[in-house]
C-alpha cells in the first residue's frame, strides 16, 4: 500500500513536494492529475508557470532517485488496467 500525500525532502531538508502516492519500498512516486489545476479558475498562475513548476518538481524527485508515474482521474475511472500497468512498469524500472 502506498503512503498518501507524503512530503518529500531533499538532502538539505528542503521540501521538494507533497506527492499523491509514495511506494517508498520501491522508490516510486505516483501522481494523479486532475485537469482543474491547468484550466481551473482557482489558480492565479499561468498555464506555463504551472507546467514549468510541475516539470522541475518531477525532475527534482527523479534526481533524488524516485521513479515518477502519472495518471489522470479519467484514466483511473475508465481504464484502471492502464494505470495498474503503468505503476507495475514504474516499480520494475525502480528495481533495475
């Protein structure tokens, strides 16, 4: 079972981010993306700023040795087999 909403820190105790799912024993981070943060009315940031922050955060997690896997709510609800396979492959990558 993954840990939910887990904070991850770098070697200087700086918060890299709070991840949706963490399978710590495998070094795998799972992120379930809703589209609201990209196109919602609740963000004062531009789409470019949001995407840049997301890319840099994912890179920081990878630099710490995590394998990052992403899926959407639509995939989870309508194609859970795809999400499960994506997580399985991420665990395999992390083990190698």
